[in-house]
């Protein structure tokens, strides 16, 4: 040793200090832990990854943001990654700081499983995913639809932290189940799935698809819903919940064929024979058609903020879900039950699982596309038979409240951390 002092590149040190300062500013301050966390130090740093564009409404996107909001309320540090952007107003409404969300950029529309998903893939998205993974320390990363060719799959390939994966899709569209897209994904699956520490599915239907196509055996944990605002939206007791006439409600992207809006129209037309003053309300994105007389008897309210949407559900006598397929979990049915509306729906496995308790079906289920059976259910609900089901529906909906679902997911996070430590 010569005893000479090593050369210090002061410019490099200054750059490193600036980078650390920038990363600290990008990381949201951890909220005060609630008493639910128990001992000090039990909070986690959690990354949530969604493959679908947050610029478009969707069940998976809503689930991810709702989970982020609940986790943060419990004292955890949460970062969300996905294509598009939910908007600052949406983030603020959920109590999420803008810094907690990172976009992977633009998306492309891909038709799959009876719907159109907007996915983000490519070199730019991959670069942003890697930068996000390297920008902060995660105790665990929760991937949604981990094998969808978008941000979730990119994170699955690049992450070196414990991984929890939630499978949302049931693949009821047999044509898609045999498609080249799914066959290609299945060829990639074995090596990718092996990286997952804990697997979750939102329903029995989604779990069956995960076992069949991806060779994983997930634990079933349903989607979460904030039932508090919905329960408080209940209309005061009366003959009709919406005022002096009955009201039937439809939620969702009515332009998407699998949502069954054409069936909804037929049901409304027939039910009006017995209830001429029936009010039919549609809430959701899309341009209402104006070239048919039947549409003039339906109120199109467009997409509504959650409080107004909850109020519409709370003032509806019947929630009708005539979906034709592609639904692995009936989150809108949970919301309808929480708001006190009687549920009439297509008999899809994901729907049946949601509206069934120990005493049986809470509402009316009909074969897919069976207008006569759906009309029968609506007429029975309007005849007063739905009143006895409302309390059961609320009790069932509360089983999917975030305060029930969230702790179960945190349990999977800790299990994944244990699993990874044993590898």
C-alpha cells in the first residue's frame, strides 16, 4: 500500500446523490399504519402489476386500484404498474398519490375471449417495467393475469422478488381457448409459471382455467368490493326503490356483445307488458343508438362517477345481467347485492358462484339468452319476491368486502415471501 488517498469523482458522487433524492421523491410516503397491522414493522412494500390499460374501464383494473387503496389504508407502501393511466381524479378518489402509479405507455387493442383488451408490450414497455422494478425495493410483487402478453408477463420475466399471481379469466369462449394466441402463450407458460411463488384465482371458473391451461393450482380468493358506500346508497323503503315506478338497471359496456345488451332490450320490452311504467336505465361507456324505437324507452346515463353509479344501483329494483359468457366473476352482481337490488342474471358459473349462499341462489338465474326465463325472474322480483332476498344479498356481498378479501391476499404475500426464502 502506498498510503495514497483514492481519487474521488465528485461529479459522480453528486449525480448519485441527485438520483437517490429523485427516487425518494418518487416513492410515496408510507401512511400511518392502522391498528390492523399489529406489531411495528409488519408493513410491506408491494408492487401491483396490471396488464390492461387503465385508460379504459375494466374489472381487473378496478380490482387492482381498489386493492391498492385498501393496502395503503392498512399502512403498506404500494406502487402500481400498468399501461395507460387511470387519471389523477380517480387516484385521488381512492386516496392514492399520483407518485404511486407508473405507466408502461401506449397500448394496442387485442380481441380475446369475447372482448377487446388494450395491452402494452414491446421494447418501450419492457424498458419501463425494468426501470420500475429497479427503482424501489419490493417485499412482494402481485401480478394480475401473469401470462397476458403485457406488463404482467414482462414483470414476471424480469422480477427477482417473491411473486403472487392472480388469474382472472375463465376462457368460456371455446374459440379463443383453441386460438393461436392461447396456444403460443401455453408454450411459454411452463418456464414462466415456475417463477410464481403463490397463485390465486378469483373464482372456481378461473381456477379451473388456470389448472387446465397453465398447470397451476391456485387458491380461490374473490374480487374485492368496497361495500360501505353501496350499502349506504340503499333507497328508503317503499313500493318502488326509485320512486313511483319500478326501475331495472344494466351496467357495463353495452356495445360489447358478450354483455348481452340485445337480450336486455328484449326483456325490457316484454316486462313492460306487465309494467308499462318500467324505467330502464343503462350505465356505462358507449354511444347510445338512436335509430330504434326501443332505445327511446331506455335511459342511457353514460359512465358515471362511483357515487352517482352507486345511487343508481341503490334506487333500482332489479339489476339485470344477461351476459352471454366470458365472465369468471360477477363483481357487478356483488355491487348490486350490496346496494340492495334484486339480481336476475344469466346462469354463468362465475355468476352462480357469487350469488349462492348456504341456502341457495340469491336471486334468479336463467339459461344464457333465455329471454322468457329472464322475464320470469324480473316479474317475480317486481312482484315483491325480491324483498326477502335483499338481506341475504347484503350478507353475501360483505364476504367480498376488501376487509375480508384484503387480509387473505396479504396472507398470500407473506406465504410467497416464505416460499422464496426456502428456495
